[in-house]
C-alpha cells in the first residue's frame, strides 16, 4: 500500500487526498439526504388516498431539490479533480447514468406538475414521481455494484449490479419510511412502520452481499480485511452494523403499540439506525477501495489534475463547501418537526 501513496507533505500528495475526501463527503451526504426522499417517492404508490400522498410529498417538499446539490458537487469534483477517472467511470456507466438522470428529471417534472394538475390527472403525476424515484434509486445501486466489481461487464457482474440496485432501492425505502415515521402522524405513520419492516430484510441482504463481494474483487482488498491484525481491528464494523439492524428490528416491533398510545418515544430510532448503517457501510467501502478510484487500475494520484490546477480549485471549494453545508443545515432547522398539510 505504501508504494501507492506518494509523499503527503507535497501539494501533489495531499491535494488529491483532500479532493477525494470532499467527493466522498458529497456522495455520502447525497446518498443519505436524497436517499430518504427517493425512498418516499418509491413508497408513494403504497399510500391509501390522495391526502396521504400529499402528506408524504409535503414531508420532503422543502428539502428534496436542495438534496441533489450534493450529487452535483460530487460529480463536479470527480470531473475537475480526477479527469482521467471521470472518463473511465462515466464511460463504463454511461447507460445507468443516463437512466438516473432520466429518473431525476421525471421526478422534478412530476413534483411540479402534480401541484397544477386537475384532480383526475394527479394520479398520473404521482405514478411518474414513483417511477422516477425507482429508476434513479435502482440506477445508483447498479453503479455501486459496477464500481465494486471493477466495471468488468461480464454476466455475473451485471447480475450482481442489478441485484444491488434492488437492494439499494429497499435501503432507500427503509430510510424514507424512517423519515415518514418522524415527520407524519396517525394512519400514515403506522403505515410507514409497516413499510420499514418490509424493507429491513432486503436492506440487510444488500449490505451482506456488498460485504462479501468487495474482498473478492481484488487480492489487495482481501488482504486489507483478512490479514492479521486488520481482521481484529476491523471486526467492530460488521458487529456494529449487525447491532444497528437488531436495534432497528426491535424498535419497529414496538413502535405500533407506542404510536397507538400517542407515545412518540423511539420514533427517530429507525431513521437514525439506518443512517448509522449507511455510514458504516460507506466507511467499509471507502477503506476497501482506497487508494483506488478504479479498482487495481487507477489511483487517486494517477487520476488527479495538475497540482497547480488543483490548488486553484481548492480555494473555491474552501468557500463553496461551507456555504452548501450552512444552507442545508439552515433549511433543516427551519422546516424541522412534523410536516403540515400541503397547501398552495
């Protein structure tokens, strides 16, 4: 590993690492923040009536568009800081990226048009919002599977990526259901508990599949996890992930009784535990792949732009990143609490 990492005291050493951190932060923030509203979109078709669908849309209304800022930031950093990897990655993922953009566009159009549509046309736009959410979530999971397998493109890799796409949709549904448990009340809140239960097993299966597959892609990754003493030092990661799933399962078993008694204690537990699972999974994936942007082919430093160009871009990131974090935090602070009735 040491031979792949240059001298970090030089600009050519630490700048690519700094941009990799910013890119990772942006993608993690996107997966969590846009993940729950993609999950709400996928769950939309399971609501009983128009009022429940309006409440679901109202719960994500102030946030969903701004959440996608993190995706733009992450892809932008990949383009300007790691142009070589950008060409390889997006070239290999051309079709799923196109499908994701189609899904995100469909979501945006449906979100705005359902507000203006007549009552008889609104179900059409609700269905379009669901389809856009499903397509975007599945495409992102497919891209994750392709990244893990090193963009091999054989049948087994494609099937693995397709399954990971379904599992990520389930994880987004779990995240979205947890969000609805916190943001809604009454019958919809109880439905969200049932939706979270239904998504829990598929999410766990996806985490397990990624955990088993990742070390098999490369001998380097396998050695990072299973050589001594790494296997001992890293054991808390799967242990903590399993503990979070157990806590989530127990909470979802108890919540219906508590909510029926108007006792909101523990309503935030499913969402918080799901975020914890995402954080641990992301950490494990980052540890596995570092320092590769394309497994066993391109490292951070091989893909990086010239240090002089990175330094100029770095000054811009120092200004822009705190602004994005600031307005995101401000928006969540202003609109926190239970979502109110949808009015225009």
